[in-house]
C-alpha cells in the first residue's frame, strides 16, 4: 500500500557533487539546512556569507556587489537600538560599532567574490516573493532590522520581475565561472505572517519564475524541496512545534532526496567513513582513562588520518 504521493526524482547525469566540489549556498533558512548536512559530511561549502536572505532581489544585489567588489561604506549602514545594521544583510552581521560592521560586510564581499569564481555549484533557496522598500531611499531591503514598519512599503514581486532577477544572477555568475551549476529550490517554510493566501501567491510566483529560467543544457536546475514538503510530507507530524518550519525528520527526509539526486555515488563511501568519525567524536565514554577508550581514540585518529590522506580538504 502506497501512503504517499511521491515526487519523481532522477539522478543528475553530470557535474554531481563530490569531495572535489566546492558549493556556495545562498538564500533562506532552508539552504542552511542543506549546507549543514554538507558540512557534517565534510564537503567543501560556504553558507550565506551575508546571512539569511529571503527574496530574489536581495540575492541578486549580493551577487552583483560581490562580483564587482562593490564595498560598503558608512553611507550604507545605520544605527538602531545601540547596534549598527545594513539593510542588505541579515542581523547576524550587525555589530556594536561602525568599523566592526563594515569589516564584516566587506569580508563577506571578498569571500562571496572568491566563492563565485571557484565554486562548482551554486545552490539558491528562495523563501518569498514579498519584499519591503525603505520609503526614505526607495531601496528594496533584505532585512528590516526592526525598523518601524511604517517606514516601508510592502510589495509582491511579479513573476516577470523574479525571472529578470534570476536571469541576471545566472548571467553574472556564469560570466566569471562558465562551468558552474546553478541549483534553484523553493523553501518549504511557509511565510504565514504574510497571510495564508498571500504565502500561496508568493510561492507560486517563485515556482513559476524559476521554471522560466531552468535550462539543464545551460546547467541551471530545479530541486523540488517545496513540493516534497507539501506533497510527500503533508502531515503536521513533519512540522516543528511552530507548525511552520519542517521538523528535523522532514529536513533529513528532504536532504536525503537531495543527496539521491545531486551527490555522486562514489562519494557515499566517503560519507559513511566521515559519519563514523563524526559519531566517534560525539561519543562520551564512561571512563575516559580506560584502556578500551584509549584504543577507541587511537582507532578514531587513524580513521581521521586515513580520510585526510585521501581527501586533503577534509578537516575535523
């Protein structure tokens, strides 16, 4: 008996992710879930140098600035509640001083510039089509930083606007890195603060726009994270306590699906070895001084050294 509506998935035929790959992940909080799984298995990856970004224009702006090395200055930041912020970045980068914030922002520019040039894969997760425009400057922001809502206009991006932003991202990235594969996906997190109907409109715009841009012959792909959550996992037992975010079980399920499509089969053997070491590092002995535990530590160290001899990029 089949108790699920399964999303058809097939293995990609080329440019799969392996231990020689370098993955840049940008976008909403769900891209960090994927990145954390890659990090656990010690793939080379960089996750959200500017923090979580929810809408396409914020990601386009970041990539444009990074490629052009357009650094931030005092004109781009502001102070609120004894912290310095930038409307282009997540509050994770906010700081106690101007210099600290500008240093963090411009280091992120350098890191993103480097990763766009060197990465084999760019994974972008889009969260919403809704955005906020700061009235004083008429600029779209990535994060409002708790500035009073009356200072912003809320807008829903049209499908055509999103298509233009995604096309710009692909063209910009491929100008400096023609061989990179670009993977788009839509976050399974529902933005119900916008409203239930409004969230549905938002996700529909994102999905429609992405499919205008996807072109496997040009190494631009779509992975159905949102559809897996909505169809295969259509039960509240797959949600966290807030009934909005996917539970750990759901995240693991979707990441397993991602692995089945995008991870090279040859990498699975290494992943098993890395997993064994990771579990060993988390092991808490009853008696740390026992002979048995010392043997365990020696065996664990040998496993680490063997992995690092085979794959110099792996560090524990």
